[in-house]
C-alpha cells in the first residue's frame, strides 16, 4: 500500500469505513427556560428516552454540559430513523419540546470511524465503559 508522505501512515481503505447513517438531534432551550423547568419535566423526558431505547431508536443521548449553547435543557441525541421526517417526528414528541422548553434541529450524520470498548462482567453484574 502507498504511504502518505506527511505522516508515513498507510493510505486507508475507504471501502472499510462503516458508512452507517443516523440522525443527530441538537436541542436548545427556549429563552427563559430554567433549571427548575427542566427538573420538573426530566422524569417524563427520561421515560420517553428509555422507551425509545427499548425500541432501538436511540443510539446515544445526553445533555450538553459545557460549551456554546449549553444550558438547562440543551442536549444531543443520535437516533436510528428511516429518514428525516421520522427523526423529526420522534424529536417532536420529546416532553421538553411538547412543554415548550426547548427546540431542536435534525442533521443526517454518517458514522464512519470510531471505537467503542466495554467490559461486561456477567458474574459480578458490572460494566466498564472506556
């Protein structure tokens, strides 16, 4: 295989990239949303996410804790959906959205690279996420 001159690394076989499409939902709190507003709806929001997870619609999800736009109710969710319309319909049902506490934007995202490691002990009932 040819080498890249700047780094000496092998040229990657681009046909081996995962190339799986997901839908990234970035959620932003509506002006005036407070931590108390979010806390009041959090149980319903988490129950909604756990239901989506059980139906294999949620790949990853969690709040944004720092950076631009981070605040009460901001977050990112990666969905498994057939198309943008389905992803939008799913995101529209979020209890934070239906309560008028946040809005969202849906992006199609192609997952190509990355690594996931986890150690699961069945006997101890523990896991390590790396």
